[in-house]
């Protein structure tokens, strides 16, 4: 009985070993993509002649995906192959263009086939930017495949072996995807030309640059950009996609500034974006130096996280200011950031490797182009509506100015005919008379020309009319439906427009400084935002019409 149990145990162990050995042999199939059911590997720095005699120390992944995250170790992989088909030509692909050094070796019947590839090697004449090994294996022939991989970034790939027919289909799909993306870019360019006649408008240029560098990043990271443009220039090849990613984030940050008009509506966010832009420039300089790819990858992750935070802050602040148009900008960019995180988590092994998780970032780019392009159209019409409202505000202010002399003399003696003047007896306004306070505000601004003072703050103005800064801000918002910075800029721009007309020989810079602006560039930007034309063109238009004794039409 005991001997019977012992023999049965021996048979079971022998069968298990046979099954394990059989599972380590890949039988090639002509009609499908052959994936590795179990990847055997070692972390050891040996050459090929040494590794083929290494019988111990091999580990099993029991997975089709090999993923160790960031690593600079030397990895050796081995797989036994057998060809039961009539096809003799095969292609092995590692779907990662960022592997620094890759060497393929196939040993069969005393025949050795070898290919060197990788990001730190010339790839001219090879089949793809991803390491791709073309080898021959005759029908019913077996072979041992060895792969050596060393990289300074993510060592993660899904090895696949395809027949000549299957690889031809795969290549056609890759070409079709490249053509599709190129068509998307061409349609985007055509759309910008048709919809944005003022191609010098900075918001358009920032957006176009961001989309272009985003397209370039996808082309050189996921696509065949390196193989097409600089297959033998190693210095550019292993830096280009990092540079493109950083430039994409930089231009989208500048685009964000213009889109939400942070200089006027969100000064703190405007300052943060300027600091972020400087950080991106420093990151680009570091990336150009001969540092390891891990440093470059970490910088890109920090920069991408930064733009996500800025977009989120800008979107929330804009919504609080009832600027729901910012959702058009925030939604696609946040979606892209989520897609990028999914991609990173996938190759860190935290999410399963699927066609969705590995390619979501590619489709997010198309989503960005479509949604943000549409948002620019809506933004254009929204700004036209806002300019119409601005003219109404100016008329309201002008009407109040006409009543200043009368109202100031009777601030403390309200007319009985006015009835009960609306007051706020609670909240931060206290017992302040809104109408009287606005009259005092306008009297202070216009009589003393306080708005011409550079750096004028709400605290300074509030102290001159005996109210708290928060009370003054609340009154301007409720009574004039605007903010303190916008009101001051309106007054300054109105004064600048009059000065441009009255003194045609005065330099634009002097006009800007005299009207309280701290720089010519800031003045030009604000003037163009509110009057839809530049100061010089505004003056030229007035002079031309003045010669014909026709009053110039106010910009709409």
C-alpha cells in the first residue's frame, strides 16, 4: 500500500514537471498574434555566450506582460519556440519605444540570428521604432530565443510574435492610425484658418502650438516619428518626446491664461501659471542635458500634474465667477490627464494591460482637439456678448457720473421722492447705502483720477470712501455687475482711448503708462480684449475717419 502511494506520487510529480516544461515551449500559430503565456527571465549582467549556458536562476512571470516599473538593471529573457506551420518568416515586437538597449538572439540548428535595437542605438533600416526582430524559422523546426533588455525608464512590454501575414495586417493598421492622426491635424489647421482670421491672436497661437506639440508627442512616443525623422540621431531620438510633452504643457498653460483671462479675473492663478511656465522652461533645459531618462520622465510627470492642477483650479474659480465656458476647457484637459495617469498605472502594473488602458491617451488627444476647438467658437460669441454688456456698463457709469455733482451735495440728505432706499441691514454690507457708496466711489475715481495710479488697490480706494474693502468689492459686484479690477481697467481703457484720439503723436507706451498700466504689453492685451483691436489700429482708424469728418465707430 505504501509503495503504491509512493509510485502514484512520483507519477504525479513527473506529470507536473512535464506539463511545466511543455508550457515553456511556444508553438507558433500563423493566423494570430502569439503572446508569451509565461516569460522566463533573469536579472544578470552577462553576455550572450555566458547566458546560453545559464541553466539556473530563471524566474517565471506567468503573465503575457513583463513589467518591473522603472529600472536600470540588465534583464535576460528566454523562450523556446517550435514552428508547426508552413510559414517560415516571423516578427517579434516589444511594444515599448523607450527601451534603451535591446538585443535579440535566435539559436536554431547551430544557426544564430541577431538584431540590436533600442532608443540609444541607431534604428535606420529597421521595421519600427518599437524593437522588432525579423527571423526565419522553418516548418517543424525548434529554436531558443534570447532577449537582452536594459533601460533607464520603464521596463515594460508585451512581446508578440506574428507571422508575415499577421505582421502585414498589423503594419497596415499602424499606417492607417498614422494617416488618421495626420488628417485630424490637417482638419484642425484648416479649421483654425477658416474660423480664426486673426492668426496673430495669441490665444490661437498658444492653442495651435499646444495641439501641435501634443500631436508630436504621440507621434514620437507611440508612433514611428523617430524612425521617419531621425533614426540615427540618438541625442534627439531619446529626448524628443520629452521635449514635445513639456512644450505641449507650457503652451496649454499660456492658453489657459488667455482663455480664462486670468490677468484680470484671477491674478493669483495668473501668477501661479507664470511660475509654472518658468518651471517648465527649467525642465526643458535639464532634459537637453545628458541626464538619465528617469530624471526626464519624472520631470514630465511633475509638469503634467502641474497643468492638471492649474486647469482644475482655473475651472473651479471660473465657475464660481459664473463663467461656465471654462468647463469646455477643463473637461477635455482633465480627461487627458486621467488618460495619462491610466497609461502610467498600466505600465506600472497597477492596472491591467488592455487595448483601452494602453491606448486611452491616444483617443483623449482627439477628444481634446474636437472639444476645445468647439469651445473657442463658443468663447468668441460669448466675448462678443460680454463686450455688448460692457458698453451697457459704461453707459450706466456715465449716467452716474452726470449725477455726481448733485448727488455728492446730498449724500446725507436723501430725497423723500426716492422712497425707501435699499439697504443691507445684515451681512457684510451692514447699513451701507449702496447707491450713495457707488456715487462716492465714482466721484473719487473721476474727480481725483485715482484710477490712473499704477498699482491702485481696493484697499486704498475703500479707505478713501470710508468702507471696508470686502464691502466695496461686494457693492461693485452687486450694483455694477463687475469686479474692482475690471472697473479700474474699464476706466483706464476709456481714458486711453480718448488719449489716443486726442494726442495722435503720443507714443503708445507713454499712453499706457499715463493711464495707469505697468507695461505696454499688458496695455495692448487688455485693450485688444475689450475693444477687439490694437491701440495703434484704433488710433489709425480714428485718424482716417476724422479726415473724412466721420466719427469713428466704437469697436464692438
